[in-house]
C-alpha cells in the first residue's frame, strides 16, 4: 500500500528542538507532497516573549493562533486537502502553550478566541509526535544558534515537555506515532528515515511507538 493511501494528511509535532520542521521537510520531499510550515519568524512578539515571557505571552500566543488557523483555512479554501499534505504543526495542541504561559483573564480570552477558530480546521490522518528529554532539546537549540532562542531555559523546556507528554498521553483524535528521537537523525541518516517510513506503512493500531537506537 502506498503510504499516502491511508495518510494523505500527516502532521509532525514536538517541542522546540525536537526536529519537527526538518522531518516534515524530508517526508514531504520523499512523498512529493505539499508542505505546510509554521512561520515562527513572522511573529513580531516572539523575541520579546523569550526575554519577558509574562509580558508578551498573550500577544505571542494569539499571533500564532491566528497565523496557524489562517494557514489551515487557506489550505481548505484552496482544496489542497484533496492532495497529500505534510505539516509541522497541529492546531489542536495550541492550547498547551496557553496553559503553560497564560493565567487568569488572559487565558480565558485565549480560550474564547481558540473556540471560535478551532472548527475551521481539518483533522490529520496521522500525527507523528517527536519526543526527547529537555537536556537534549537544549543542546540542539544551542547548536542551531538562532539568536532569539538562546535565552530559552532548561526550566522552560522541562515544563514544556511535561505539557507535551501529558497532551499526547491523552490524545485520541487521530492515529498517533510516538517517536523517541534522541538517538535518531532523520535528516542525515537514510537508514533511520527509511525505518520510520516503513513503520508508518506498517501501522495498524491507533497508537504506536518508534524507538530505535543508532
């Protein structure tokens, strides 16, 4: 069976530093499909959020929410979901950042906006969740050297990974493949990538795990 026959819309998710964008690019290239990426560099509040999280959390979160929902609405409007698509973000998980960074009236405002935008999006056929320990994520963030990310702390990554773990532990909306990516290099190692693709082809359950060491 062709991989796209049962998975025409694939989402790769995971915390910052997990490699979701890189893997999304490689899967889209491998399958010769459309690619939809979040555009973090377009968020004018992101750099300020990393410096002053409490002050800029709401603006940062709402910008991302509107941006991502608009991207998905445009995809639906253009009827691209009839073709295969790989994306590096899942709008359904957006509230976990709000829960982590917002409180009180700001969180309630976010929830109101999210509930208005959420019904406009389509459901993926498969979600690939990349997980790694906070220390590994921090090493990767430091290595790639994006200036605004260098102030991210191990404490923030610890709390973020805990939120991701909790969210996907209870996730039942679509088939889910949980991948421990600490010792895997899907971009530069063809064997690792091919093993992942084969596992996706062979998936039969609604929730499976992929954890192969080098």
